[in-house]
């Protein structure tokens, strides 16, 4: 995620579960008098591979907040920020089936999030494999 799109990092604490939401929606957590919507990142990004066994082995510790929203992506651990030159990114020319993916950095084996598109999808209740529009 580009640092300019990072809304903050919060320790994952007490989750209030809400029924009737998609499987990737874990619930809400209060933070600074605000309700944060918690996304099960594994379930959202790779629902086809997210088995019950994998779900039981995941140990989320943090919420990575998406700037300008009340959404947080769960993660197990934090890694140092890495400076990546634009030339290192294979930028996507069209949004395609993954509008939330701005590009890929092969050297670090990671994707660069298009946070605004991701927030739009989450606000619409869409999962990774759903399309917007």
C-alpha cells in the first residue's frame, strides 16, 4: 500500500461480529470513538483458497487502515516500509477484474493496492472477485 494511502495501523482488539454480512467481513472494532469495519484480508483476497484449516491458522494482530475510510485490512505482522521506485512496478494499464490492484512488484513479490478502488468495492459490499459498475 502506498504510504500516502495509509490511514494508520491499529492493534486488533475486541471485534463485534455482525450477522448477515459477507464471509470476509469480520465485524467492527471501536477506535477513537469511530467504528472500524474489519476485513478478513485472506478471505477477501483469495476466497477460493481460504479453507477452514487456513482460517484457523491465521493469527491477525493488526488493522491497516485505508485512508479516508473506516475500513481496516487485517494482517498478522508488520514489516518495515520499503521504498519502491515507480520503475520497479509493473503498473496495470486497465483495472480489469482486479480494480483494487494498481500494479505488481516482482522483486518483492507483492502487489500495490489502489486504495480508492478497494474502498469503493468494500463500501459496495463486493469481494475481491466481484466486479464494480
